[in-house]
C-alpha cells in the first residue's frame, strides 16, 4: 500500500486545497505544503533502513513491489514498484515540489485553490510515471500528468500563455499517441511470440521481442521520450512552455517533467529493445550532440532570461541522451547524475529568475544589470548556480558530464569530442547570464523598496546549493543506489568485466 | 406476439397515445410524461430482454447484440429526453408534436438496428428520416431551420434512392432481400463482379450520407447549426448509431471485405473523414458546427472497425474482439456526445466559442463536465473516450493497418487543437457576464451532469465491468 499512499497523498491534498479556498485564500498553500510533507512519511522507513554503501545493496532490483488487478480483461494491473532509480527521481520530485511551492507562496495570488490543485496533481502524475511498472498504467500517468500542467500554464502563465500551453500539450500528446501505438504493438508481438498477454514490464522484459517490427516499436517509444526530453527536432515546445509558465510550473517542468523522458529511455527502451536500441544508438548519439551544441548556441542569443535557461536545458538534456545510448556503465550513471544535478541547478535558476521578475517585473537581459549592488545575496546565489550549470568541478553537474564524456569516448570518440565543446559553450552562456544580470551597469535607479532574499527564499536556495555540492563531492551513494547491474541491460554485463 | 418486439410496440403505443391526446386537449406536460413513460417502459423491457432475446425471423434478428444496441439507443434517447422539457419551454411553437416525432424517430432507429432484411431496414430508415425532416424544420419562422429541413429532405431522399438502387441490384444477383442470403455463391454468379461492387457502392453512398462521412458530409454542419438543438443531438446520436450498425451488419454478413476495391474505398473514406473532419473543425467558432466536424472525424475512426478482417489466428483480431471494439467505441462516443449536447441544452444562450468565455469561473460544475467530455472526445486517458481509442488501436495494430493508424494519430493531434480551444475558451476572463444569467443550473440538470460524469469518467477509470459485459454479448 505504501506506494499507493504516496500517490494518493498529493491527489487528496490537491482536492482539499481547492475546497479550502472557500474559507480562506491563504489556506490552500498551507494544505499543499502539509500534503507534500506527508508524502515523505511513506518513504521514511525506506530511507532509514537503507545503508548508503555498496556492500549491503539489496540483491533484487525492486525495493517495494505492489500490484492490484485493474482491468483483468486485458490483464492490466495497477502495478507500482520502486527501485533505486525511481527512488532517486521521486526524492527529486518531492524536493522540487517543495521548491516550487516556496516560489509560488507569494507569487500566486489569484485562484490559489485551483493553482495548488493543479500543482499537486502534476506532481502526483510525475510520481506515478516514476512508479508505474505496468506499461498501460505508465502510459496513463504519462498522459494524465500533462492535463494539470496545461492548466498551470494556460491560467497562471505570462503574456503568450495560451499559445505556449497548446503547443506543449499537442507536442507531448503527439508523442504519447505514438507511444500508445508502439505499446499495443509491443504487447501484440509479445503475445504472438510467447502466448502471454501482459502489459507488465517485469514479464515483458524477460522475453525481449525480436523481428523487424521491434525496431519500429522501439523507435515509437524513443520518439515519445525524445519529445519529453526534449531532443532536437521536438524541442520547440520547451522554450515557449518554460518561458510562459509561472515560476512554480517552470520549476516542475525543468526539474522533473523533462526527467521522465530520460527515465523512460533508461527504464523501458534500453532493456525492452536491446537489439533495436543498439541499432538506434548512433542516431540518438548524434541527436544528443546536436542538441548539446544547438541548445547552447540558442541560449546565448536569447535576451529573455527564462528563455536562456530553457535553452540551456536543451543543451544539458543532450548529455542525458548521449549517456543513455553510450552502452556503458559510466555513461549511464552519468546520465542519471545529470538528471539529478540538472534538475536542481536549472530549477534553482528558474527560482532566481522568478525572484528577479517578481522584484523588477522584467526578464529582459537588456533591462537588467548591476543587481549585485542592490541584491548581493540573490546575486551570489545567481553566481553559484550559473557556474554550476557550466559544469564547475566540485558540483554535481561536473561529475555527471565528466562521466558521460568518459563513458561515450570509448565507442564514439568523434561525437564525444564535439559534445565536449558543449562545455565551453555552456561557459559562454552561463557567464553571459551572470555578467548581464548581476554585473555591469545598473540600468535603473535603485528602488529601496526592493528587498534582498527573505529567509524563506534564502533557505530554499541554500539547501539547493548544499545538495549540489554534496552531489559533486560524494556522488558514490547515488551511484550505488542505481542498480544498473540488476536492470537487465544485457550489453552492460560484458563492459563491466572489461572496465573494472 | 413475440416478446422481443415489445419495446418498439410500447413506443408505438406511446406515439399513438400522444396522437389521441392531441385530438382532445393540448398539454405539454402530458405529452412529456407519456413519451417519458413509454421510453422508460421500453427501456425496462429491453433491459429484461437483454438476457432472454434470441430469436430471428425473416425481417428481424433479435439476439444479445441487437438487444444491446437497442438498449444503448434507448438509453441515449432517454438521456436526451431528460432535457427535453426545459428546452421545449423556450421555443414558441406547439410543443406536443415534437414528442410525437421524437418517438417516431426512436422507433425508426429501433427497427433499423435489429433489421435483417432490406425491407425492414428501408422501412426503419424512412420512418426515421421522414420524422427527422419534421424535427429539423420544427421552428417554423426560423429561416436556417427551414433551409436545413429542405436540405435534409432532398439529400435523404437521394440517399434512400441510392440505397434502393443498390438493394435492387443485389436482389438481381441473390434473388433475396434478406441479409443472410448476401453471401456470394460462386456457382450461380449471374452478374459480373463489378455490378455487385457498384451495388455495394450505391448502398455505401446512402449510408455514408447518414453517417456524414467524407465525401457525403457537406450537409452536416449546416444542419447541426440550423436544426433545433435536440434534433441535432438526435441526428448526431440516434441516426448515426442506426446507420452504422446497418453498415457494419451488411459488411460483415455479406463478406464485403473480400473485394479489394471495397477495402480501398473504406480506408480512403476513413482517412479522408478523419483529416477533413478535424481540419474543418479547427477554425470553427460555432460550437455546434465544431461538434458536427468532430463527429465526422469520429465516425472516420470508427470505420477502422470495418477494415478489420476476422482472422482468428491473431489475438485481438477475432470476430469477437472486433465486435467488442465496435460496441465499446459506440458506447463511449455516444455517451460522451449525449453529455456534450445536454450541456449545450443547459446553456441556451451560448452559441459560439467566445460566448463560453469565463464559464469556468461562474459555473464550475457545468464547465468541468464539459471539459472532461472534451478530453474524452480527444481521447485523454482515464476517460471513456480513451478506452475506446485503446480498443481501436489494439485491434488495428494486431492487424497491422499502419496506414489508417498513422492517419488516426495525425488527425487526432489536429483534433486536439479544437477540443483544447473549447477548454481554453472556458478559462478566459468573461467579457459579458449577462450571458450566464439564463443558465439552467437546477437540481435535475446537476444530477444529470453527475450521471454523465459517472458514465464517462467512472467507466473510463474502471472499464472492466463494461468490457466484460460487452465481451459476454459479443462472445
């Protein structure tokens, strides 16, 4: 029941928050905070009993595994399971949920009840995506989490919110439909080859499908995940959605929604289609590299601060794609680490942009400048997260990118060299961001009413700093937690022997 | 008399009673109650017959499947009827005859869905179409309604003529008008194959007109916009349900999928309907026109069922699963559509998308219901519409119909645009709040909304019982 309780908590909390708006407009956010904190409760026994060292790792992949029949007609079960990878991403989701809540606390003043309903339901959907092990259930969560996100963007967003919301919804739905067809084809082929009708990942994974169709099925899944990641030809929803969304929604988008794409590739595409993913790998690596360079180049021509951060995400997620398809344990661990580190550093940047916009009512780089003089604390955080995103050694992003590059160099040296140039480009746009915002000429007379970070903001940001530093200095527990050797990635087993 | 004819017989009695009542005294409420009572009794009888029906004679086949379709039809009509009284009060016409025609179309539909012979099929079709003409042109002085009535009169006469011609050619070949004799018998081939194909195309033309599939779709938007709202709802649900069931029965009983040309025509019509319906829906401002185009697209999706060849070798391509797909899709689509129309009936003043602006902030229950119905039409998970799409994709994937599947994906994405536009319109800040004054938010319409939500979301989240029921009747 633990995992179902974890899912139900934000769902019920959201409903309660919506209802409570009738009594007091300030109540919904408190209820949202409470329900997010309660979500940690089911995880506590797990976290306390889990020793963070390699020697006592659990022998099976799944830490918790719960299943109830749902639609017996198609043999679909409500099957949730948790392993190290999903645990890490769930922790990230819950943390970023708190961060989003903190940034929405004062920013959202209209229709608060509905806002927190949608925020919590999006989080519930994302948790469901990370937990669902039945493919049908996974698909349901995958699609349903978009609906509240659509409302978040289209009701509380900025000027062009309707356009951005529709674009976001349609891009991701298109990917979703493709996945639905591939899903049906996968189950159908599996049924033909084994005689078992099932949507269960654990059963499907035992007999990976083969044949010509397997390649196309794998491609369908991969494209659906690439849209969410986002990789190059499907990335154009991201800049609009991030820019127009309210800060809290941008945080959720950047920190966790994008991660569902990477999670999907690692969890589903690689183990379910070992043959096809080897065929796909060169193209995916190429897409990843193009994404890295293109995202970085687009980032440094932006004048909108939020758009800049959004394009930097495209660049960073290119590394995830690179890491996933390098077929190498280092690169894969790097990809997981990149998802965590990017989730934290980018959402911190979105928090900062939100703060700046709340104070100065602009995100235009040409109108900002010289913030350090007036807001030293906020600017110091800006500097920290700026250099985190350019991959400064000692922080999580560096570990991730370094591992990905090392891992993929063995097989694809040329592409990796190109990808490494992304690090330089990252330095260019990050420093540009820091320079134009925090240093340089002050463009406007100082308004003494604009205050520096308050305690709540300060606490949020400093805790994110510490997590990034911890990820950078002591990443081993996180690597141990991700049971790559247990994940039935067949190509990895040979590599480990060779490399260790 | 065979017990299986009771539902239609009860409705007939209801219609006659309204006629008799009209001779003595006009009373809106009496006609309303008579029609309601006869619908209710017919529904109860049909429900009872669900487990007992299994006979067939020359004209009709009455088994679990036709009984289920009749039940579905009566439920849909009942849901429309529930809104009828409030809606009729707002128009300035004699009201009693509407109930009469309403019952007559229902009888026509009932006859059609269980007919097994060209004679009974044609009888039902004409009864339905002729009553529809009256229903469409009901609001006398309204020019648009008159125009729509004339359009329907001419076009449906033309469609009937096509069907008759087709039936005549088939009679020439098979020497019988019964559907069960439609199977081609190679030993006694009188006509060349192209003549039979021509006959099939003639019948298709007539039925495609009723289903408003491309290229016989031009009338549908004008009609939905011009006709009275309840008539539009009946046209969209009852008439299309009956026509599709007949189409499906003809294609399966006659094994028409054996002709490659017919398969090509069906796939082309399906693909064209998906794309043209969804593309034309994109820029519509009028809500009813939007629904008209959406229904073209949905019947385009449903045509995929006819392309499924019954091949028991592969799972999900057996006769049984194809039938289940058809029934599930019909149930899902019709319930959603009736829901949408009953919401429209609760919003009498609202005609265009712009009028919807701000509905969410004034009448959240109505707006949320409409929102979920739109999501169901768009096929978002946890709604009935998604499960229907899932059935359809499951069946089509197992037969590897990649061409129509890719058309389905692309056109659903286009369709998503206008379903989202409806949702978005409701979220906007209202321009004029006066428009919401006439909204009927009484307890009865609230409970109806809750019932619709229960059907669309409840069966969307837990489809098992519905699936099993449908499996039983088509097994």
